[in-house]
């Protein structure tokens, strides 16, 4: 599943309480067709259980993570944490070229790192500044989490001007 970071996001969403298709879609921001393929793949691998229950307005489908799925998700999160630590090590070493290459090689896992809260925004913003890059260089715009505005750690209006907007009453 290393090549499928979105699978881990879907497992995490289900584990976090999103048990219905629409809630999973909203939480992960994955296209419905792709999400359906991911859910089928996870079910076929025995990582999720799909149950049809009786509802007031007809049958409803709910998903839950199996014990095997929980174990798989924890292993992948551990790997993602290792990737984040490696990025931090490369930043601290000051080797711009190696950090750039590592981030280019691992673009696909960045949204998953954000999803699980592995990435420290301040450090990531520092990395982007060090590389002279923007968030959109590494993530599709629709996958950028709220509050992460292209590497500008200050955020908000006028944050890029280098100053502070303080009203002291004069």
C-alpha cells in the first residue's frame, strides 16, 4: 500500500468516524469515482468491513476498519513519520539539493502527512522557504489543508509584506 497514500487516508477517515461514503468523501476530498475504487480495494484486502443495515429510509451502508486495517494504517503512519523525520534531517543539514530531491520523490505522500497531522506547518513552511518553493509545487490545490496558504507561515491578509499590523491607538 506504499504506492497508495490515499488508501491510508480513507482508512484514517473511517477509523475517525466517517462510516458513510459521503462523509468519507468530504473528509478526504477524494473524487467519488476514485473513492469507490479505493473502498473496493480496501474491502478486497480485508482492511475494511462493509455492512448494509436497515435504516428508516431504506438500507444504509456503513464501513468500519478491521483489525488488519488498523494494523496496516498504524504501520503506514509510522512510515510517514519516518519520512517527515528524514525531511527535517535534510533541512537541518542545509543540503538544499537533497531536500528538494527527497520532496520531489515523495510528493504523493504529503497530503497524507497533512491528513494525519504529521507535518508541522512551521517546519514545512521553513522547508518551502529554504527551497524557494510554494505549497502548490508539492500538492494539488484541492489537497492543501485549510490554513496552509502556499508556504506563508504568517497567513492572513498582508502577511507577505514582512510587517505587523498593530493598532496602538495613535
